[in-house]
């Protein structure tokens, strides 16, 4: 439960990135999350984080 002082502010920024890999899944299937990277000002890729795939269970079954 969040306190009343919590402020929900949407972020309307974006950055172009590349999928550089994936982590194995624990519950939904073989792919748990995608690993992302973005290029810096000289063009070198840097790891930026991991995101969920958003892939439905039916699609994961088809990918196997």
C-alpha cells in the first residue's frame, strides 16, 4: 500500500535501443526477460536494463 504522499507522474521520454540477449524464464517459459543496450555518444553499446517480453503463454508454446 502506498502512502498518500506518493505522486504518480508519467514519463514521456523514449530512447532507441537494441535487444542484446535474454534471460531464461522461471514460470512462463524459456524466455523470461529481454536484455537491452543503447549506444553512447561515440557509438559504443552500454547495457541499459531488462524488460519483460509481454509475450502471451500461447505464443511461448508456439516458439518451443
